[in-house]
C-alpha cells in the first residue's frame, strides 16, 4: 500500500511530504494506523549524516503510537483496534544469545532499525513520520489504556533508553542519580528515576529549566556552566545518566561519581569522547553506554509508566512544522518532546 510520509531526501536537507510503499501484511505482521510520532534527536543525527551515510530518502520516526488496523493470520498478540506502539527496532534474529536473553537491541546479527535499516527481506525500513506502518507483531508493544497516546509516544525511545540503564545500574531508594541534559531523554530520566525512588539531580547547561526539573521529580538542579557545580557535587553520585547529544568533558563528570559509581552515556554525539583513565582508577568508577532496551523491558517500562501515571511532556505539532521542530531541538529549545500528530499528514 502507498502511504503519506515526511522524508529527508538527502543528508542535511529539509524533510518534505512524499509517499512511500508499505509491504503487504504478512502472517506475523500487524498494520498500524499511526496517530503520533515523537521527534528524537537520533532522527536529527541520522538525517544530518552525523552517524555516517544513510539510505536516503529516509522517513525518520521511532516513537510510534497508533491503533491496529489489520493483523496477519498467525499474529495472535494484538487485535484490530488495540492501541499499540513501536520503538527503535522492528526485527532481530530472535535466535542469538542476546535475542534469547531479551536483549534484542544487541542482536549479534544486528537489530533492524525502525528506519534506515535493512529488514530481513532486504528492504529498507521507513519510520513513523507516516500514516501507517507494517511491523512484525513480536516488535509491537501494547500501550496501556491509562496512558495518553501523544504522551506515550516518546516512551518508545526516550522512555526505554533511560529506563533500561536506571534499572541495570539499580536506581532506587538510597541512590543518588544525576541526569545530564534536560531534553527528551533527560526529562524522562528524571521522571523515571524519581518514580523508582532515587534522589535525582539535574545537571543542565543553565538554570533556565530549574522549575520544570524540580516539578518533574528532581530534588536538586545545578548548572554545568558554573564551575562551582563540579566542586560542590564532587564524589556525590552512584549513577549519572548522560543524555547530551554533543560531546561532554568526561573527566569532569566522572569526578562527580562516588566510589564504584557509573557514568552511562546514552547521548550519542558524532564525535569521539576521550578520558583520562585516572578518573576511573581513582574511584573504581565505570564509564558505560546503553542502547534503548529489549522488547520485554520496553513493555515493562510502559506498564510501569501506566502504574505511576508517567508520560512525556509533549508539544504536539502538525507535520508541516517538523523542520522548525528540528531547529528548536538543535537549539536545546524543546520542552520536552515534539510529537507529530500524523492526522495532519493528509
Ligand atoms: P534533546 O531533546 O536534544 O536533549 C539533549 C539535551 O542535551 C538538550 O536538551 C540539552 O539539555 C543538552 N545539550 C544539548 N547540546 C548540548 C551541548 N552542546 N552541551 C551541553 N549540553 C547540551 O535530545 P534527545 O532526543 O534527548 O537525545 C539525546 C541524545 O541521546 C542524542 O544524541 C540521541 O541520539 C541519543 N539517543 C540515544 C539512544 C540510545 O539508545 N543510547 C536513544 C535515543 C537517543 P540542557 O538544555 O538541559 O543542557
Ligand atoms: Zn530515539
């Protein structure tokens, strides 16, 4: 079927309205009528070529919420009319040790990204800035009824990308957690870490968003542009989740970790980062990375959000404002996730 979509025609070019082909619904597939698609900074990195060449035209979008319009003959998990979500991956081998462990995002054959990926049939995947998508039912999540669909869309990437490391490194009561960067991922990190019972600090470039940070669940808020922040908070944190889309001074942030603490990068800037190993050695510290989360953990996160009444803070936009939204995200002027109302793609 041919569907309407917004695509980047080439690296760094503005997105424009187009039509794309979606495959027929196979036995294990689900056809989703998309309602909302979040704008992730990864969409912008991809379109701008930060992460290398891409199979243009690219339809970005991996924070998808919609309603099931058709199910394949062998797909039993979802029914027509169900509210569902799709995140950053739409397939994986399903057989390697990592897939069997529920870590499909680390599939040894390579997970299939929701856009600009090569699907297992050889076709190039196209994402959620579109009216419909066909996805293997195993990669389709159930969106709990209690969640507002627009506010739920960003959970599919920003939510799981912060939830997974918070769980992995044991964020909870008695733990000091810092979140660096209060954007799409960062604001979810604050909400989730707070709901898990940790004491949360926001480390933002300025104090401009302090009121918001405290409202979202942080107890403390400091500006990283103030050098005193790094002396006052030295040795404080058990876990720091860095969501910044640009390079940071890794050593400066490592100095904020308690003995045995971990700085985990989820922010994925184009440039390599470097550090002085003494920053690790001098406190048995770890520097780590983490990529989204597995399918089962994504469902767990959605259920956790429903239970705790957590959604993203969103600014819903029409499709013709996508390019403006990109510029605002790049200027750190997002509060805190743009979400496209795909009904405006007509
Ligand atoms: P975003 O909404 O743009 O948020 C990033 C925040 O980082 C900004 O709001 C800003 O916060 C801070 N920041 C931006 N530029 C900065 C600079 N030059 N110096 C210091 N701070 C800066 O982006 P996002 O959608 O949350 O994504 C963040 C990063 O995570 C991107 O690199 C994205 O590709 C990556 N990502 C990774 C995964 C994964 O699986 N690991 C998944 C999704 C996204 P303040 O204004 O508060 O300082
Ligand atoms: Zn994303």
